[in-house]
């Protein structure tokens, strides 16, 4: 499982150097192929292809006429791109996503169990200021967390 927050850098060519803590898990459990996308254009999501295929399998069970499925696929395909990690542990972030999410220079890479999230430092600082809502607390309590 991916967990924690690790600073990283996106170079001038748009390549993210995967933090060593995450790269170790990737080397042990996954291959070098990833699907990088976003659901909102503000946060990049890096899925090992194995994890992304699990999502696709669930989506394939839904009708093609399901409007939520269609909106989700439109969004993740708009921002999405298959990439391969190079020998130095870098992945090329899709240009459209780098621009919309202002992902350049210093970034924060968050472990989100089965995938990584990449946020600009500005968006990352905003996240630190967010508070749990009463609904969040209720949901977590129902889950026993």
C-alpha cells in the first residue's frame, strides 16, 4: 500500500522522479507501466497499470449508457496517458495535466493506498487547511476508523 507524503520534483521535460519510498514498493509489487490521469484536472493520479485494470473491470460491468460511467471515462481519458517508468525511476506526466494542475518544479506525492497523487505545492498547502466535516466523521465512524 502506498502511504505518506513525500516531496518530489518534476523536471523541465515534465518527468516526475518517483520518491524512493514509493519506488521500492513499485519495484517489489508492480511493473514499470502506469496510467496517469485526473478526475478534476487539479490533482494527478498515478496508477500502476494492474490497479487501473481493476477499475476498468468494474467499469466494464456497467452499461455503456450509464451517464456516470460516461462522464468518468471522458474525464480520465481527457487527462490520461499510459506511461512507462524509465531506468532512473521517472515517469512523464501528461502535458495537459501538467498545465491544468500546475505540476512543475517541487511537488508533493501522496500515497493513496493503491495509487499515487501528485499535487502542486500550492494545492498541497490548501489540503493541509481542509477540515473534516461532520459527514466525514460520521462516515469514518461507520467504518470503524
